[in-house]
C-alpha cells in the first residue's frame, strides 16, 4: 500500500496554516459570532494533526471536547502526541471519512482545507450535518484559490509579472471540472449549506495579512520568510521547462500560457528573498450554518 500523501506533508501544513489567521480573530468568532458560551463537543473532518483543535479548544468553555477523524496514520500519531500533555478530552478516529460511522452526538462539525480535496463535497457536508445534534453547527474553513492568488504582492514588480490570474482561473476551473476537487470551493459552500437546508448561514473571510519587510524584528523576519518558503509560495519550478510545460498542457493549458506560467514562477523564486517587501492574505472563507430539523 502506498504512503498516504498527507502523512508526508505535516511540516508543510504547519507552516502554511500560520499564514491564515490571527488568534484574536478566532477568539472573536468563538465569542461574538458563534456565541459559544457552554461546553461543546467538536468533530473535525479531515483533522490532520489536529490544527483546529489546537486553535479552538483554548478559546472554548471548559469541558469542551474534540474528536478528529483522518485517514492518515502519521497525521493522527502526531495529533495524539501533541494533545497528550494538554488538559483536553480528545479522541482520534482513523479511517476513510466516507465510510466511518458516526453517531448524531456532536454540537459542531468542523473542517479545515479538506473539502477542496474531495470529489463529492456535498456528500461530506451532508455527513457533517448528520453528525450534529438539532441546532448544532457546521463550520468550514476552505480556500478560494483565485482570491488567494490575487492577494500576493511583491514590491517593485507588477503583479502580472509573477501571477497570471486569467490563466490560473481557467486552470483551476478545468481541474475542478475534470477531478471534482475544487480549490475555489470556499465561495460555494454557503450555497451548498443552503441547499442542504441549514439556517442562519454566514460566510466570513480570514483576517491575517502577512507583511514581510527588511525593517521588521530579525527573528520575526526570519520566521515569516521561512513560513513562505516552506509553504511553497515562492518555489522555483520543480522540473525543467519542458516537463513543467507538458504537465500544464495535460491539464488544459495552451503552450503559450504554460510557458508564461513557468517564467512567472521562476521569476518569483529568483526575486523573492529575505529583504523583500511582500504582502500576502490567504483569503480563506469561513462558512457556518445551523442544523434545524
């Protein structure tokens, strides 16, 4: 059996998620928007190493519990190790989320950057809905790739020199049509929740704008630069030009667009460095609704 892909990406997940949210914004959502005032039982679909549990549990009322479900053995081993010394009641279930049997016993079903990786998001959202009690909530944190791509600016260069937005939008749409996996799903989930019958549906946007600049404190500068590099935001193409171009053509790109994209990615990797002025906002969409039966 081949290794589960996301079991090999734990460090990437750690680095990239630090670019998404400020803690005070998550606290605002918990206290002022979701108004969680009593202990809740959370279930996290595609929990990975427990990122959402680590974020949310310290902000939730004492006595709240967290259950994570994931296919990755290494992911769950990492999660169990991280939570072992923390004062929270947790449980981790390994298995294919589409097959794991769940009781209707949770107050909130959550997921983070998970639905974009499945070809049947409505099926998963239905399972999330079925897992929560009456008047429980479904909360998703999912990307809108084209918005994320447009919220990236390297000072001194026109954005079009390293980000080919029209081409990327077409490429994302073609990939979604072919595979069913949609990196722009964040903007669609409010519609999906409405179609599933949830009430009081709202959608928010992640708040964090990352700003790298040469005048910042050195440790913070090094840490943020490392986050960008290890998250892959300025990587050079991983193969030679012909290989890169041919792979994009297989995904529906024209030769011209594929060559431009290669040059753009190469340009960004060469000009982005520790002394750069760079701003980036992930533009994650946080969608939530109430299950009323």
